[in-house]
């Protein structure tokens, strides 16, 4: 039988004479082939540990030997790659001592991490009671949650566990507000299981914490560093807003750097079993304040893509993104920064995971993005061509703006109303801008639209992501001028 697991993080007392590391336990999922699952734990320094994997009836399928290192008292081994399935028994033996884990499956292990929106439990989301009832139908999607923890130094193992490896139930998925289990992580695993099993069977792991601390790395030290030895299939990230806003316009550098650093750390920590370009999915920020004049949310959404607008891209390979700016929730009892619609968030994430991590061909996993713009000079119209077939969902809302140059201002943003939407083209009226269009942006607001009612979607119901693009005049025909859409390398220096 195929198995999935939602892993979230937890510990056993380090220094035990013979034990597995904290986040190994009954009901867990280990990474299936083509990688080998890393298994590690504690033992008597200098002694040998025998690790055995057994199937039905106690038949030993695999044995591995590991030496306990001094002075750390830790041992580690890599199991031979295993096909998906189970259940198995995993035993570690040292002399007359042994410790056994039961009901072990091989599947895919995903690590879910982030802040408060990742921590929201199934109990807190839309249609919670129905989702909790559904849990009993997924006994092979296993769940695990580490307790929030901080450390000034890098820890080798987790200090606290909120939820040890478990078969999902209404109780452990809906334990309480902002505790465990993560709704986005659960839904991502459930959707992937439905879409991919029995051909593929992932296990999902959520790592959770609340608002970001001001001291760098204390969460990494306590909650991520201990997991580096584990073989992973992918990561899902739902970033909170607070600490990113401290350095908003550095995020186009720091976020790709975080992804690259995590990939390298997990690859090295797993002795090369976790792939170097580990698939990494994330959620683009939703909404906060309806009437805010600030554009910090819009800029941060853009920086989440390394100022490209869509992923994967050259700076962020093997990544995928769930656009969430249309999933606003003004009346959320947890504050509008915590929208309750996590089903659509997880649905959009799993599309990206299937396309990027699992290589599913011809799967549309993101909304339409512009590819060119042509200015009709005599009619003062701008025709923007998109990569996908368009659905014009809201005709009465301001969505596009153009940056116009004038004698008194290098860049003045003016609304550019949509006057027509074709199958792949949007026609914008330039009004007082004339032909001096320096840049074009879409949905550039903290609260760009109402719930699932942004201006443009594709036929699969995925919203067009926000963008900010420079233009450069190119070849022109009579009455027309083509504008090349470029990355905004200089726009921030203009204060826009």
C-alpha cells in the first residue's frame, strides 16, 4: 500500500544509550527511491549499531552497520533505495539492546515551514468540520509536528515535539488555534495523494512557528538544523510578513539565498541523498489592509519572485508559487492577515508541486503573464499580450497602471483602464500618458481585489500574478510602437 506523511518536527532525549533521533517513530514515512533514506540516532560511543528493515512475518529485507561516533555518541546509516509502500519494521540493535519502530512506510517526505499562516490548523479554516471528518479517509498520509523552539546555537536534534508521527484524525488535525496540525501542509499532502497515488505517494512534513524573532537564526538553529540529516522530497514555505518588511527591498536577494542555503544544507546533511535542487514551493502574500496607501505588500510579492514575476526562473530554479492575493478575508476572526481559505492556497501549491517536483507534463500550474506590449500611438492604446488564454472576471476595477514621463515628473503612475480583453490580449487606454510609457504594473496594491475577483484569470481559475515591468521602445510600424517588457532594474531608484 502506498503511503504519505505530513512530517512536522519532534524530539527524543539526546544521549540515550540506544535510540533513534527524535523525529523517527512508529507510523513514520521514510523517503522512497531513487534516494536512500537516512536513519540516525544515539548509542554507546565506539560501539557498532546494526539497523535492520523487516517486512511481513519478520523477514529481514536489509541490514546496515553503523559505528557510533565519539564524542557525539551518534550513528548514521543510509538505507538502500526502497519502492513506495509498507508497512515495515525498523530495528536498531547494539549488543543486547534494541529499539524498534513499527508501521513504517516508504513514500515522499515534504517539509512544510513558515510562520503564522502555515501554523493555522485545520480547525481554523473554511469548512473545517468537513475537512476534519475527511481525515479518516487518509490513513497513509502521516503527520508530525515539532513544537516551537529557539536556540542561540545549532542543535543536532529537536528539543520538543507537539505531535509525534501519527495517523491523521480529527483530533490531531484540529488540536487548537495556531498549534497543530498545519492546514496548508495537510491539504497539500491530501491533494497530492489524491492526484498522484498509487503511482506516487508523498509524505508531508510541517515545521511551524509564529512571528519571526528579531535575533537571526534562532529558529533555524532549533527547528531546521536538527532535520538536515533527513532525506526530503520537497519543501513548502508560507512566509509571515513581519520580519520580511524590516528589509522589504532586500528580499529579492535574501529569499533566493535562503532557498539556495537550505538546499545545500539538506543535500550535505543527508550525505547527498536529498537532491541539490530540492523542489521548493511557496505562497505569495495575500492581503492585509483594504484601503492602505502603502505598496510594501506589492513590492514584497514582486521580490518573492526575485523581481521576475513568475517562477521557476533563472534565479529561482525548481521553485513553484501559489498566488494568494485574491484570497482575502476581511472578517477572519484571526485578523485579515490570516485568511481562512487555505484550500485554494494548497490547491495552487499542489499544482506547482506536480509540475515542478514530479514533472507532470502539460499541467497548467500558474496564471497568465504578459509577454509583449504594443503601443497604438494614434489611438493612445496599449495592447498587452499574455501567455495564456484570459478570463476577464472583473470589468469595473482598476488593475493596470502606467508610469508616464512628463516635464515635471520622471515617473507618474496613472490608471490605465481595460477597454477590451481578448483571448490572449488586454487593451489599455492610456489617457493622459501619450507615448511616454516607461513602465507597466498590474494589481500593485496591498488589497488588489475582492475574494476570487481580481481582474484576470486563466481558464483553470488561476489568477494572473502581479507584476512591475519596464518598457523599452523597439521596432515600430506605422501608427504602432512595440514596447519590450524588461525587469525593473532602475524603477526602485525612481522611488516607485
